[in-house]
């Protein structure tokens, strides 16, 4: 990870760690870098946060000042920016969002012309410019212009509709749009496919994105599914690149469950190239064991849909994702897409003529215990000898299980995970690790 850009973009408190000046300078760099003999075309989308307008305008001012034309999608989803950048011939795409974080945070995600996360070497150059680079300003007729491109959202909507192989008529579906990017698009898609839609988290006001709703607060959707007797529910995050599901009984089906049912369905259709799936180190060991019973292998990578995508390309596999709900169907998307994931789950339910709970019956999940520890310096924790000793001791003591310690790529957190059938041993291992991490904080 660089100084500013982590696993999912440049993220921080709006106008504290991520300021309008940062956005302006990112725009200045992109406008100049992609204007190589021709006028660059840059696509920009945003979520519903109060600060997203500020960052959109600041970045746009920077890019046009460097000679690029900027096309504004306005409020839209991250995967729509990825898709349209790839299909409409843009030089790069920008999404202004802090995903599942509270409204007071924001972020800048960058995509290359293929709709994939921007290459690391380019991000390094962006960071160098942020810290004091110098780029000439465009003048005269070389100054860029801003273009309203709201029509792009309709093209993305039409694309999603073409991917569905079945009508949803007669299905009662709950959607939690997290008061974010999906608040209009998701309902429009499910309405068009014939479902009877019950939507919550669809009244954004700039400050309520992810507020006790969406994929990080899924209890609201569980209640909706049970009270309204719905067939299924789908919860998205702030920029709609994640999806978690709630079955007809009110049980949560996370990203691991979605990978399990999707892999089996794709194999049955002959669409699972290589008979393999990519998941992250956080995915449940039970996923690996359950897929193996169906002759499906599982490759693991670091956390982050960027790493999932890279491993998919390297392995040639067509399906990968994260426990958090970032799922990549590589044949049709270069990034996680929550609405697309929901459509794929619906398709599998209808194809098999059975409820969601039935599709995940064979997934034998092993208990996981997770703690997030807030720290001032993640790197100091990772380097600390005491933490490393505690980690090795925990691995030795947790017989028949596994334990992980990793830094969050987007927040000032150290994430701890213990997995195993013995809850007491897991709790003891996590407690030992947490104390070691907190001790480093006290010493800083």
C-alpha cells in the first residue's frame, strides 16, 4: 500500500485526511497523464455522501485545468463506472466513495481504461504529484470541458437487464440500498424484471449513507424479509459493489455462501473454467472443504477485490470474491458488483426452483471469531516483535484451527480472526493477540 492509496483507493475523513485539495491534485495529474497527444476523456461518478459533490467538483476542476474532458455520471455505483470506462472508450474512471464507511469519510477510486483498478506504478506517480509535483496548466482552447453523462447510467442499467436469463415475476424481493449509490438503480432493475420490490435504505440525505442499514447493518433487512414474508433479500453497501443476502427464513448468506452456490451452479452449466474459485484469506475454511466435495478447488489471495481480480486473471478462473460480499463474475465484470451479484443469485434460485436456504445447505461453515482493534500505526504493530511472538504462540495453541492478523486496507484497524470448532481456544488466542496489539499502542 502507498502513502495515500490503499487496497480500495484513497480514503479518509472528508477535509481532514482527504481534502478537496487532494482531489484537485488527483484530477490535475489524471488530466495531464492521460492526455498523451490527445484530449483525455475521464469518467466520474459519486455516491450520496454530503462531501461527494465537493470532491466531484474539485477533481473535475483539476482534470479540466490539465486539459481533459470530464464526463459526469452523478450519483451512480462503482461497478457502473468500471463498466462504462471499459465499454465507452474512456481513458480512466473515477469513483468518489468511501464504500461501507460512515458519511463523514470519503474516498477516490481510480480505474484504468479496461475498468480495472489503476496500476500500482501509476498510483505511485499520483502520490508523488500530490506531495509536490508540478504540472503546467492548460490554456486557451486546450482547457478541458465538463460533459453531463447521465445517459451512461441508463446504458449500464440496460446491460444489467440483458444479463438476466429469467423473469422475476411472482417473486417478493427485499432490497436494502444503504441510502447510497444503489438507491434508484437496484429497484429499477428488479422492477423491470417483474419482481415485487420492497425497498429500504432508499432515502439518502447526504448524511445517512450506511447508517444502521445496508450490508454492514443487515438486521434491518432480516426484519423486512420476515415481516413481509419475502422470498429473498439483498443488502448493498454505500457504492453498491458488495451484496449480502438474506434467505426466506431470515438467515444471512454472506460472500462465502454466495461463492458456494454460484460455483456449483456455474459448474453445472459448464461455465466454471478450471473448476476453481478465488477467495481471500478471510474466507471460511468450510468453503474450501465444501467446494472440494464437488470437485471444485479454491485459491486464496490477500483481502481486496483488486487482489481477487488479479488472481482470477492469473489462474484463468471465472468466479471469485470476498466474505464481505465483493463477488466478481469475470466473464461479465472486472470488479465486484452488488446488483449483478443479486441478479445471479436470483437466477440460480429460479433455475433450481428452490429457495435460497436450499442452495446453501451443503455449505459446512466452521465457526469464526473476529476482532477489530483500532490502532494509531498499523505498520508499527506489524513490525513489533511481541505481536509476532503472540501470533506464533496463538497458531501453535489453536490446534485444528487457524488464526490471522492483518491490517485493514481502508481503516486504522488491525483485524484479528480465529477459526476453529473450539470456541474457548479461539477466544484465548484472540485475547492474547489483542493484548499484544494494544501494548504496542500504549508504547507509541
